[in-house]
């Protein structure tokens, strides 16, 4: 049963972090647009969908705790979001992936691997 719960927790966290990273892409897209009024900066489709997805991600993260046997599993897996944001930023905004970003990504992955050893 533990293996099944652990796998469910990982799947939920992958979904949650993918949704959270997508949310950040929508918010970044909105930030790059000039709006006619201050209210439009905060009440537009990108921002509303971005925060809606962020809320959904939060609910999924809370659900993942239910399947986790350690309170540390979920926060450790949340660090995947940094990697996803970097990859999505490259795809959608043509941001450069620098040597420092690669080193940071490797350190994050190493931390996850070390934690689960």
C-alpha cells in the first residue's frame, strides 16, 4: 500500500507543479502587456486564469499530503517547479538557459535524489 500511496503522491505533485508553472507563464505573459487602465492590469484573462490555476495547484498540493507518509515529501517535490518554469520560459519566452541556471537545476535534482536515497 505504501508504494501505491507514494506513486499517487508523486503523480499528484507532478500535476500540481505543471499547473503552477503554467500559471506563472500566464502571469508573466500578462506582465508583458501594456493595458489601458490599472484595473485591466489585474482583471484580465491571463491574470484571472493564472491565479485560478495557482489555486488549483494549491488544492492538489494539499491533496498530495494525504498520500504522503512524510511531511517532507511534498515540499521536496515542489522544487520541481523551478525546473519547469525554466523550461517553459525557454519554450514560450525564448529566455536563455545560462550556465548558472543549469548548475542550479542540477543542484535541485541532486537534492531531490539525495533526499530519496
